[in-house]
């Protein structure tokens, strides 16, 4: 009997995230399975007929049954509650109508739907939690600490974990934390770590490592989580230890902020290149770097974080400067000798980190080692194999 899966995503398939982090996996998991994909699409995305047809062709070619629903944004709580209620009705209908055995929920809002579906149909529930979402809202300043929204979300998190037949999380650090939750004592569900992966067919070594000049790089936004000033301080110290070093930043929408902070920190901007390359051009930009950076605010929620840029740097054979207290970054960078993990952001720690990076960058086999680690930890193939194993365990038939 063909295994039936219902995958629920609150991210739309017309968005880049849905395509890279959902469709890419499901296309490879669809062989021998009947997969139904329930997603919530934003009105602006849905109005793009060409993009919609592209996704329809892509899902049809993979044998995936796509069931798009409308995403509602405001008023926030009421809109989400409405989406959840509509999602529950559609999901229960799909599970009963197609005899689906597993409900795979990506993050918390889809898990509200999946929990109701499990109770109504008996389908197995895979809680793909992606991180400690409620804690992220607090740590990011979006919710007040210990406010009603946070407490409600944490109560649901506990319900999801108690009801889940299987749990997926992004980091080993978060896996260990979940196992210590008191309400799971004696009944911890099976947990598998599947980090955020990169397309290693695109993010690949494109030539010999960049040595002269030494180019320190950063790709992505510089908002809530990323420590822009500390990354710029790291570059300033690099210039002291390696005169002539350059800085390459790929960022969209925040370039004035970056230039303001460069000026505030007394960094000569002629030695800094700021560009707005799209995702397609990112591998080429990373290939120009001697090392990349991913300094992230160390807080509780970030122990469950697996930044995609780390996978992309390593896939291109480029070492990374990170910091402890963020997912498995310390273990990966230090333990596998593919980067530097700062203990803190003091001047002494940054000075020592720059020295470590310069020594590391001189190693002849560094590029190859970075690529090998990326292939082992962050390949889509490895993630697909893990999901395939979970699906088989949840429904051996």
C-alpha cells in the first residue's frame, strides 16, 4: 500500500523559502508515496500567474498534490486563528479522503492544525519544530517576556511535544534541551536533528581559495539577530593584524545602516564593498571570500538555530567566524577546524579570534575540509534520507 503524507506549511510555496526548504525536499521524497501539500499563500504572491503556474508544473511533475489556501495577516491573532480553522477542516478532509497516515507539520502554526488532525483521524504527527519559536519572539523583542502570548505559545509547544509521534529539530543543542523538559520525563518522543541545508550543487568550490588580499565577507540581513557592530569590529581588528584586508558585504535594503555603522566605527569605506547580489549570484560572491562571518546574538532561542549561511560558506570551501551559544556552531567550527567560534565579543576575544582565523586560513587543506563538512552535515541528500527514514518509522506499511 502506498504511504500517504500530508505536509502542512504556513510558508507559501510561491515564496523562496517554501521552494528551497519545502518543495526541494518533497520532490525527492515523493517517489513511492502519495504526498499532499497544504500551504498558505499570500495574496501578492498568488496574483503572480507565471509564478503560480511554475509551482503547479513543479508539483505536478513530482506527483505532489498541492492544496494552496489563502494566508491572512491582520488582525494578527484573529487572522491566524481563521487560517488555522480553515486549515483544520481542509486537512481532516484530505486525511480521510485519501487515507493519509502521517501529518508532517513545519513549525508551530501548522502543528495547531496537525494536532487537531491527529485527534480526529488517528494519523501520526511529525512535529518539525524548526526552533524554539516562542522564545525567538521574546528574544527578538516582538513579544514581552512572560507575556500572555508567550505563555500560550509555550503551552502549545508542550502539547505538541507530548502529542508528537516524532520530532525534528535543527541542532543537537536543542535536542539536548528538549530531553531535559520536565513535562517529558519518561515519555520523550523520538528526536532527529536535521539542520537547515544548502543546495551544495550551487554552493560549491569555484576555484582556488582567496588569499591575497584577505577578504572577510558577510551575506544576508543585519537586523534582529546578527551582530553587525561586532562583525565590523572583527574586521577592524583584522586590518590591524593583516593590513590590506578587505570587507565584502552582500545585503539588500540595509546598506545605509551598514555605511552608518562603518563610519561610526572609523572604518575606511574605500576598502569595503557592499553589494546587493541576488541569491543566484551568492555562490560567486562567497567564492571571493577568504572567510565568512555569522556572529549572532547568543540567547536561549538561538541554541536551536542553524543559520543557512554557515552551510553556504562551508559548501563553497570558505571557513566561518561564528560565536558560541548559537546552535551547534562551536562544535562544528572548532571541533572540525573549519572556522573560529568567539567566546564573547570583548576586544581580547576578537583579537584572539582574528589570530586564530589567520592561522587557520594558512592551512593548505582548509578549503577541502570545509567542503567535506558541508557535504556531511548540510546536504539536501542527507536531510532527505533522514526524512525518508522518519516516514518509514512512522508508517512501516
